[in-house]
């Protein structure tokens, strides 16, 4: 499981920075989506390029989970880094960061789900593309077709 380091003495000066693994296709897919949602409100950097700017943060922890670092030095980790980044989305308000902060059940489910995905990134990247398509900026809801196909098969077999 990733470690939750909550502060850095070396915060970004201008705007929050989402730090992610630049070698991970799954990560790149979702970061591309988040960039489209947040516009210029966040800076996005790979840990490979950003780690040296945070000498008080262990490199091995950057490898385990994404991090959102605020200008006040606050660090959000793993699923909460994603949920917090949604707070910067243009035009929409998402409740996920608030739920993560207030609900221990939601936090535990999110942390375990994130940990599972982090340990199976190549497989989850394939699943993501199968369900949503290859372009993170234009979702294709293939999962809806799969559900309809399952219902059709079920209906044909059990009527």
C-alpha cells in the first residue's frame, strides 16, 4: 500500500501539481482525461521529472501512487490525489474528495481499489480501453454494449 505523506517543505510556487508515473499507459490515459477537465488549473508532471523538486519525499513512494501537491505544501495521495484534482474541473463539482475525507468506508474502498489497480496497471489499461475506447478525450461507451449483449443473451437463454 502507498504511504500517505501529508506535507512537503518544497511546495510548488504557482499552482497545484499532479505527479504521476510517466511510464504507465493507464496513468497517461487518465491524466490526459484530467488535463482536459481541469485545463490550466493544475500542472501535470511525471515523477521522473518532478522527484528532484521534492527532496523530502521518498522516490519509492512516488513510484507507488500519484500525488497532488498544493502550493501550501499539502500532499494528497493515491485515489485522493485524483479526487482532489476533480475539485479543479471546469464547470462541474464532484463529491469524491469530500467523501474520501469524511467516510472511512469510501476511503478504505478507494485505497484498496487504487492499490489493486496500481498492482495490475497493464491489465487495467486494457480493461479501460475495452470499456471506454482508446481515446481518453472521447469516451466510447463500449461497456453499455456489453451489458446490453449480456441482457440479450440472458433473455434468449431463459425466456
